[in-house]
C-alpha cells in the first residue's frame, strides 16, 4: 500500500502488504515472492502485474485506500497473505534498512481485518512510526492468523488475532478464482482506515471506476496545466510523464498528522528539499499555487512543533539534511515571488533564523557522526566562528556553499520585511563561500576552486576533479569541486571575476560539457557513472548540484551556449524508455529540470530571475486564478533550430537573457520567440541578469 516513488538514498515504506499465493501455504513466514511472468504495465491510475505463479494482480487507488483485483489460476488454491512485518529492504546497506518492531492484526466475524504495524529507520533514520490498516474481501474466506520469528512459526491456526513484536499476519483462503480486496490506511487509527476505505471505495466499485476517476483528477489538476497543439507523440509522452513524475511527492497528510493538532496543512515525504529547491519547488508554485502555499505553511508548522523545518521528512520525522537548511531557500523563493495568503511570514522568518543561528543537537548518524544531519545546520559553530567550515565537519565544502545560499535566503526575506540590520548581516554571511575559494587550486588549465580549509586558515590540498567518496563523510556531497565552484548563484559576478573575467568564465564553464574530462576515483556515486553514462563530462545531469550550470552562460553574454548545452543534455539523457532519466527521479527533480528545458526558462531560486533559454514548442501554461503564460515559437524546431533570433515579451521587443516573476508569471503574459538554426547574437547587448550578492 505505501511506497515512495522515485527517491534515491534507500527505499521507504513498502508496508501494509498483501501477497497473492497459488497453492497450499504450509508456512506463511517463508519467502512467498513470485517472479514476474511479463513486464509490469501501468497507466495513470492503474497498475497490473503478471506473476510466474499464474496470478494476475490489478491495482487502483484513491487518496487513502486501494483496490486489488486478483485472478488465480484454475488448478491451484487461491490465497492472499497479509504479512504485517513486510517492509521494503535497503539495496544500499549502510544501516539504512527499515525494521519491523511491532504488529497486530484481528480478523472479524464478517471477514474483514484490521490492525497496525510499527516500523523504524530507513533513509531518514526515523524512530518508531505506526500505520493502521483495514481490509475487506468481496468473497467469503477462511482465515488463519499466524505469528513467529524469522521463518519459524509460533502459531498458525484458528485464532482470530495476534499482537506483539513477533511477525504477525493472516492467510485468507478462497474457493473462487477472481477476488477483489479493498484496503484503507490511516496514521491515526484502524477505525479511521475503515472509514477511508468505505467512503472512498464503497463495495461494488471496480478497478475501472477508480482508474477513470484517477485519470479525470490528473487531467484536471495536473496535465491541463500545460497545453499545446503539438502532435509529436514522443515529445508529448516526455512532457506529460514529466508532469506526472513531479507531482508524486510530497504527500498531503492534512488531517492525518499523528503528532499534533493544528489548523495548518500538513505535508510529509519531502524527499528531499536538497533535490527539489533548485528548480522543482519554483515550478510547483507556478503550476499548483494553492498546494504550494499549503506546503510553505506546513514547513513553518513543522518548525512550530518539531523545532526545525525539514530539509527532508518522511514517516513524520525530519531527516536527513544532505547539506544546508534548504527549506530557507524554498521560503525565500516563495516570499520574493509574492506568496502571502494564509502564510504567517513572521513565523516563517523566525524558522529561518533558527536554522541560521542555533545548531541542532547531534543525532549521531554513523555515516556523519560529527554533527546533526537530521535538520538545521550541523556545522554552524564553524560557520559562525570562522566564516567557513573546517574538516572538523563532514561535507564541509558543499555545506559551506549551501549555507551561503541559505543566508542569502534570509537576506531576501529580511529585506522584504524591512529588517535592514538582519538583511545586511545575512548578505555578508552569504558571501562566505568565498572563504573556501583557493585561487591556487588548479585543474585542466583553470585556477581557483572551492576547497577545504583548516582552522588556521590554510587550504587543504584538493584535486578539483575528485570528491573522494563524494558522500556523507567526505568534503563534498555527490558532486566535485568543479561542480560546486559554479554553485554560488546569488554571487555569480564575483565568481566570474575570480575565474578571470567573462571570456575565461565561458571557457571554464564550457569545459564541464566536454567529453572525457572527469577523472576516475573511488567515488561510489560519480566518476564511474559519469564516465559510463555521460561521456566522461564533469557536468553530471544525474545529480542536482549540476542542474543550473548549463544556464550560467547567460551571465556572460553567451545565452546561445545556454540553449545549446542544456538542449543537448535534455535530448541526450532524457527519453520515454524505462531508463529515460539520467538519475533517480529524486521526488521529481529530474522531471522538473526537463520541464523547465521544454518551457525555455530556468529559475534562480531565492530571486525573481528566470534565465531565458528557448522553448521546445508553443504552449499555454495555466497559472491559476484565470492567468496564463502564452509561449509561441516560429521558424525553428526543438532538435537543431533552437537559437533565439528575436523575442517579444508582452508584445515588447526583448533583448535581455532573463525575465522576472512580475514580467510573465505574477499576472500572466506572453513570450513570442522566433528561432533559427544558428545564433545571431540575440541578447548579447542586453542587460545582464542580476547577481545580488556581487
């Protein structure tokens, strides 16, 4: 029933399990899994799996419940096993596996069952959490409740309930070959799970009924947000599959918060803002302004009750923070783009200040035992004392780059609230990434990179092409010094100056897209994958720290290269096959990057700036409240004639390689492009994008 789709790290949930089994079951605790007889098939609102045992399983769902349809082979007994102890295992190891700690199940006289399971750990190292369930079958069944440890049965018979730390569950046996089951879940109680399943999937509802309702909801709420007259099937599949992928998470759990009572919305399964803040949350604001405001309110309410906003959260528990306190970036982005409504921005800013000024207690993660990676900024003492982060703390350099962006976020909100003293303080702190810049560090003929720095001020010798393991215990998290050195997006003109001026910046930036530049190392995440899948480029389209880099040419009067490099990435590493993303979906981060490329813009988070690339096709973007951004293209195509020849914004000639929120999103607008096969230098004389910290 429960599963987070498209995350990296390690799986979460995989609980409230039903397993159809053909034939007699002597021991329900042994592995009863069945290989597939054919590839699974899916469409919006519907999923089907054909098992080698001859069983066909069809699935459909509502907000809090699911409908299962089982077709059993004629020559075998028909059984469904409910195993409360089932969780999704971790493929990665590293102590990230989930654990079952307690369960109970009761089978009632009418044949329905209720219970709960308690689990812990997973990627966010969560303590115990409990989910409740309630299930019905449409056919009469005989049931045998079981309990035991490992594969050893303790009981398996006529009892109607089981409760304890042992594995518990029940086997339901049927005399017919076609069986349907309705199951509801709740974080509050099994009674509420029963209410959900009976209200959302009353008896008699079919798989087809639910599938039709799901398609209608997705069409109305999601797919209609971007409309086009384009007829190319491949591109349409990419577009709407990407829209689907970006809307899977987070989970709206309003009314289902087991931890506190609140009138505020409640969202869980932010997995993670580190992945999403760069471009996903800004598109969520555009396409789903109502839900986005609720998500902002939820972040602030979590701070009110849990003490910190999450950088990641799942099973109602914060964790883990891969770098900075990136909810700060999300709040600032919403603030500068006018999100107000029912958001309490005084509390929002207080939550940001907590991140910026108070070190959270250490949660003692074995992979990064130096400081908290549950929430907040674990390396804050160094940040406040030195203005940089020493190797005392893991992920020192990547944290420092992100803390700079986080402090810029506080500057933005403080400025908007008229708090000039805080605005000045945090603007100054947002420049601290510069303290990690070693002008003597050299690689591929270029000088100057962000590197580790000791407490005495000396720089640690660092190969800019290597990030060692590139993981929790290293100086850089999931990206190289080359990549992180392009990440101070609020202070780009300082970076351009550090790299030797605009032309040298262009040359350096273009180098990360050249083949066979990435060095081999022991990295478990980067170098071998890049060499094998991405032609050996330093730029890594499968990980978020590289996301913005293709568009940075706009800051150096080479908008044509932004279009060229970003379009190559989109057309080369994205497709409609099962391997059609360059990395893990990361809660829709990859899909959102592609959507921005199709739209022809790219956001700079925490600012009102959108860098202009070029759109793939004409489209209308529904902004809500009767507002639309209408984008038209003429004279080109998305494959090889994508350079901007001219542009009109709201009917006016436009030669800047950027627009603002107010230009095209606040009240809607128009962007009319003429495209061509070669660059004509459009925007080369226009005003450059702002760089507020420079």
